[in-house]
C-alpha cells in the first residue's frame, strides 16, 4: 500500500538550503498586473518556487501581501526572488529593453492557445488581476498573448491555477530537466 511521505522524508531528497540559493533559476519570470487576492499570490509564489523560476514581479498594491498571502505561501517567499513595482507598463518596457520576450496570458481576439505558441527565452509571462485582467496599456507592450482554451461553460479559471498551467507548459516547451 502507498503511504504519504513525511516532511522529513521529502526534505531528505533535496539539496541544503544554502546550496539551493546557488542553483541557477530558469530564465522565466512572471509579472502580476493588479492582482488583488492574497491567497492567489501565496499560491503563485509556491508554484514559482516549485518551478524554480527567475523572478516574480508584483505590480500594483502591496496590500495583497496580507494574512491570506502568508497562510497560502507557507513562507515560501523566502526562496523566490521577487519585487514590487508600482508601474506595470514601465516594468514591461524595461524588461523588453533588457531582451526579454513578454507574453501576456489574456483572453483577446488575437491570442493563441497557450499550448501552440513558440516561446523564446528569457521569457516574462504576464498575468492580470482576478477581475480586470491585464491592463490595455500593458497588453499593448507585449510581444504576444496566449490563453487557456476553455472547454466548459466558464470563460476562465482561477488566476493561480492559470499561472501553474502556464509555468508547467513552459517547462514542457523548453524541455527543462529537474
């Protein structure tokens, strides 16, 4: 019969915390434009750590770092490089100027299905807030847009779920190991 591994057993299979800080990150970052849910942000940080991405950019209100964020993140923000910025459009312009490919996950008339787009590294995936999505100003600066095909009656899924799917697709697309 299968049994769940204990925290100690899971930890035993990992590198030391000191060594982890020296391991290179994948050349993928995520930028969050106007996220409002602390729970979503905490879950996004956990996925960012799981995928060992380069950075998380949080644009908009810092009030999203709430008690709900702390509960959902389970202190994983210690292991994720992150930064808050006020101006999402200025950040996109800066990241684009630095040679990053900028792709927004947004339901648009010209967006491609997430699974069919060809990506280039370094890559910044942009996600919008839960209600408003990615701002038009930011969308106009992106190199492309992708969406998750919705096969059911709903038009979208939870933001942190979308981030998880997109990061795992990027992992598959670039044939990352580990």
